[in-house]
């Protein structure tokens, strides 16, 4: 079963998502979400300054 990003994190190309591959898939998503949240907070902070 592919992960959130398809088989991008199917590192051994067996068509299955191992626990490590699933963790990498979710960790990548978590990292993206944190970066977006940080950008959003910076934009809100900059709006308040103006």
C-alpha cells in the first residue's frame, strides 16, 4: 500500500511500505507542515508590524 506520497519512500522497491518507510513518509509530511506553520507565523508577524 503506498504512503501519503505514493511509493516515493518505498526505499527497497518491493511495493510494500515497511515501518521505517512509513515513518520516513510521515516524518517528511510533518517537516513540511512545520515549515508551512513557521512561514504562516512569520507572515502574520510581519502584517502586525505594518
